[in-house]
């Protein structure tokens, strides 16, 4: 119960970057003893989804510009690694959703497209790594909408490019451009996250 609740909180952005995860508060909210909360937090820290604080306790990773740039680069590496593996097994193909055929959040569709790229290569460890990185970028994705005004159009264009591309090389160029724009803008994205978090209004992005 505790691990599922905490995963949902992280995935939906209910906790913002740098925010402490107070064991006693979570235990009281879930009406559990602190022990299962502590165990769940330790597991999430082991998976790299949260950080162990100096002096004890846990928090969501802070929104540091350097760390954000590294996260974007690592996420790109995960995608490119999946595409390189596909070169050796072209028969697998990549089923990427089309933004024109889907309703709902186009950014969620982008994540689904990224997932499809890595899932197609059949490497489950690589897929788990990509998903872990994507979860750590949850708040950054929301802040991107503030920094870049055209994220929805950009996402639709990316998905369309991935859908039409006939070889992994074309797909690699598309995802590289998407990520490098964000890596180059990491300082602005981090500033937006800090400003919104300091006003406790980040959940309204």
C-alpha cells in the first residue's frame, strides 16, 4: 500500500523537486506505522527515484540545472541505445502512436512514443531505466510548458516524425533535437521549478 501510494505521488507530480518526504506525515495520512513508510522510501531511493538527505530522511531530487541537463542527456542515451539495438533487429519495428489519431494529453502521448521506441528493442533493463529517468523528469516536463510556449505543437511534430520515420537513424535525429533543446534550456527550466515551488503553486502548472 505504501509503495503504491508513494509511486503515484511521484508519478502525478504531487511532490515537487527538493520537497522533503516526512515519514511521520505520510504514515499519519495512510494510517500506517512509520516502518512500512520507511521501507517504501528506502526502496524508492534504491531505485533512484528519490534522494537520501544529508543527516537522514528523504526528498524528491532537487531541480538543479546541471542535474536536469544530465537527466535529459541520460534519457536521450536510453532512447538512442534502444534505437541502436533495433538496427540489429529491424523486423521488430516500432509501433509509435499517432498524435492525430489520439485524444488527450499530447505530452503523455510523447512519453508513450518514447516507451514504444525502447520497448521495441526487447531490453527490459533499458526500458526500466528509461521509465525511471522519465519519472524523475515529471516536474521538468510541466515546467517546459512555461519555458517553451510551443510544447504541444512540438510534441505533435515529434510523434509525427517518429511515426513516419522509416529507419532508426531518422528517429534518432528527431529525439536528439527534442532533448538537446531541453538540455540547453535546463537553467531556465530549473529556475521556473524553483520559483513555482517557492510559491507552493507548482501543482497548478
